[in-house]
C-alpha cells in the first residue's frame, strides 16, 4: 500500500513539474490569460467566459451568447466541457477572470503517465520497467504538441484507458467501464468519442467472434450508446442539427505515410522540429497540422524492434487475444490515411469517394487524429515484446537506453515549448481609450457578415474579454447550425437595407465591399464609423464622436467603378468589387451567390453622357428545387426593372440578365442594383450537401454598355 502511494505521489509530482516546465511560473496563475492567445486557445477561453457568466440552461451545456443566432454548446469548443460545467457550479466564489486550463495541463500529464504505468505494470509486474515505459507516453511529441495547441484533444489518456479496460478489467465489469469511458470522452472532445467508440465496437465484435453470443453483442452496443446519447443530449450535443456535425477536411487533415518519422510540426507561432537528429519531411499543411504523429527516434527504434521480433514470431499475431489490436491498427491507419495516400509530397493513391461514404467520414474530418490509437499501440506492443523476449535486467537496460535516445532526440522540441516559449504574445491592446469610453453603453459585439471561423475573434480578443459584452458572434466553431447562420446573415442584411440598427450593438465591418454598402445606406443616419484595431466598427448614436482622422479616412472610402464595356468578373474574395451585402462565396471559385432575400450591387460610374445603356449580368447557375421556379425581382436605384420566374438557367437568353437604363438615368455617381429573391433554397434542403446557405442566383460577371 505504501509503495502504491509513493507511485501515485511520483506521478502527481511529474504532473506538477511538467505543467510548470511548459507554462513557466509566470503562467501558472488561474486568472492570467495572456498565454491563452493563439486562435484555438482564444476560442477556448472566450467560450468558457461566456458559458461561466451565463445563467444555467437546459441542455446544461448551452452557450447561446457565444455565437448569438447559430446555436451553440460548450461541447463544440475546446474548453473541456466537463471541467467547464464543474467550475461553473462554483462561479459564485471564483474570480471574474478565473480559468482552469492550467489545471487541465496537470491532469493530462498526471493521467497520461499514471495510466500508461498501470498498463505496463499489469502485464510485466515490474514497477521499474513500467516506470521507464511510462516516460515514453509522458513525453510523447504528439501528446505534448496537442496540449500546447488544442488542449482538450490532449486527453490521450482516454485512449490509454480504453486499452486498460480490455487488458485489466474483468469481463463482467467491462461494459460499465466502457460506458463510463465513452461518456467521459464526449465531455472532453467529440473526436475522442469517435475514437473510443470505434475501439469499443472492435473489441465487442471480437467478443462476438469468440462467444458467438449475438444477443449480448447487441445488448452491449445498445446499453452503452443509449446512455452516451442521452448524456450527449443533456449536455447540448443536439443543439445543432446532426447534419451540421459533418465538416470539411477528410482527405486533407490526414496522416502521411511519413508522419511517424517527420519531426516537423506547425503551430500558431510557426513550425519547429521535435528532433535533434532527423530532418523535416515535406508534407502539405493539413498533414503537418492534424497528421503530426512523430514517434521520436527512440519510438522509431521501438517500432523496428517490434517489427523484427514479430517477423520471427508471426504465428502469435493470429492468436485470438491479439486479433482486435491488429484490427484496430489496420482500420485506424486506413481511416487516418484517407482516400488520398501520400508519402512526403508524393501522391501515391487518390480515390474519389461516393457521397454516401464521404458523408459519414466527414464526422472525422481531421482524420490524422485517428492514428493515435495505433501510435500508442506501437509503444505498448514493443514495450511488451521486449519484456517477454529478454530477461528482466536486459529488458530494463534496453528500454532505458531507448528512452535516453528518445529524450536526447526530442529535447529539441521540449526546448521550443519550455517556459511558455511556444505561446503567442498576447494581442496588442489597441485603441484602449476608445473602448473604455464605450463602457456599459453596448451589450453586443457582432460581425456584419457572420463567419464561423472568424479571424475577428483573435483580433478583438482583449476587447471581448475586457469590455464584458453580453453576446458576440465573433466566434470560431467547427460545428454550428448552418441554416441558422444563413438566416442570421439574411436578417442582418434586411435590417441594414431598412437603414435600421440595434442601438445596443456595435457592428464590426471586416470586408470593404460591405463597408461601402453600409456607408451608402447610413450616410444620413446617426451612426459613427471608427477605425479601431485596424478594422472599421459601426457604432449607433455616436456620429458626432468621430475624430477628424476617422472622418477623413471614412470620407476617402470610394465606391468601386464600373467602366463602360468592361466585363467585371465577380469573386467573393475580391475586396475591391462592386458587390455589397447579401452575397456569399462560390466554394473558392469565381462567381458570387446571392444569400437570403436581398443582395446588392453598388457601383460608381463617371462616363456620363445622355445615352441609353444596357446592364448585362452573366448568370452561372440558380438554386431551385426540381420542377419549382426561383422567383426574384431586380431593382435599379430602387425602381423595379425585371421580374423572373426560372426553373432552369437555360430559360435566360445566353444566361444573361439584362435591363436598359434610360437617357439621363445613369448620371455620374453611385448606383444601386438590388436583387430581391423570394424563395432562396439551400443545398441542404435539396439533399445535395450539408451546406445550409439559402442561395438564389450565382453571378459570374457584370457589364455596362451603350445602346447604339
């Protein structure tokens, strides 16, 4: 018993030491958040603050003030939901700016080392050997990298616990432990839930093969996932539609065949190497972010030893007890590699996946993470094989030598993260006097064009934290209600086109096209425009508070010109174009989609003479249901020009929308074209994709010509 206490105290000490080693003493405080300054950590911190400061709701994870209209729960951020919920209970005694992320660091270090020790100790019965083995898991480059970049995903001890259950726990208790573990994973990060669920199903299938008891197999699956789904409901997983859980990235954020020997990793501060000996290997960005799985030189040698010993004992691999681990290794590696298999920057295999396969795989969009069980099985299996093949003293010596090689190799990476070196500097507190004079006047900070991956969150990090806005939609969420987001953007465009505003809301305008449109709409309204944090913000009621510098800069914002006989190609990324509010991207290609009911084109024309003109708008596509028409009207300077009811784009002559402008109606100055779409429809509603944007017409170009 005394010996067990000493082991526990040892790993508690390790947890504390490594927490201080990485964070540095300056970042240990529970109220200092300066080190939480990367985009991922900013997301975690801000979402935690909004969750903590909100009232209790049901589901208990609801966090509606972080995102406003799009539906949100604390489970969709990296703020470690289980700790967020626990500490929210005690918020009445906690400091206003309290956070628990340094506690999470300690827990991850402690559990990563202690659980790995317990696994090795169980099958070796040797504490010394198990202790040395645990150091490989504790200093794992992939574990520590996730801890300093995407904290909730550093709970790799959850994966180790899944193997612990199968190795150590008696059969009659396994189901309870599995259910608790999958539930716990769902309260940390959904990616871990996917991993643990697949591992559980594989072990259950293996038990079915052995026992032939199909009733118990279905009982296991039903019992476990019924409870897990209920807990997920209670904590807010279904605050967004299930279809919106699908995300982009499968086939991009993936494993490279060279990942286990590639020591280079990309982090918010840049890239660095984890190895003193191995050079970086060229891989694409997605593979260096989520596909990073460097074993370390000692880990690579462990893998070579494992392969060598297995080759000469291959018959043992087909034994029943090893079968599920082999299946886990094969299945997770295949999923992690995806349908686009590469070695370094060389593409080896590229397969086109059917939509019904790609859809479910989009749940694991960052598929490189799914190699983690294989990563740790390499450690476990090689450590086990060494102990079984050699005497106690020799196996301890071999493992000690390999860890010595490992720590010398990865000391390069440890040096890069030591004492908070890995963390970005806190964003500058620009224009602090501007924000201070607005204290308590405004409740909401929101974007003119909602984006679920807004860089504005990072740019306005300190403003959001320090100004105590009750709500914001400057957020970063991988999963959100896409339909609600589209409706939110559309409603805001309608508000602006009616020249209205919420007088308790500050609006951030990141896009210059939107800025020109809003300038046009609010030129005679009591609205102030201020250039703060290198971004324009629109503040109701403060027009007279604009400085001379703001006024001069705002007046110099010119409208994009449309020259005679010039075909203007439209692209959503073009920040100096003629389109204004109510448009959306075309998946990175040329063209802009109308989104919602109102979309605007605003241009300047200075070639005036008393002639007739024709406006030609090239349409690339329209969004309609089968056998239904898209109904819309076109207005020029608020006068209706055309009405359309189209079932197919081919109903347009040459795919062109055209209308004439009479003599004298196209003077020098600014002109407005409005598209009023009566029945926009999303690809989601047409069962084409998870895209929830309410789309109408896809414009390719606009041209102005004289009528001769």
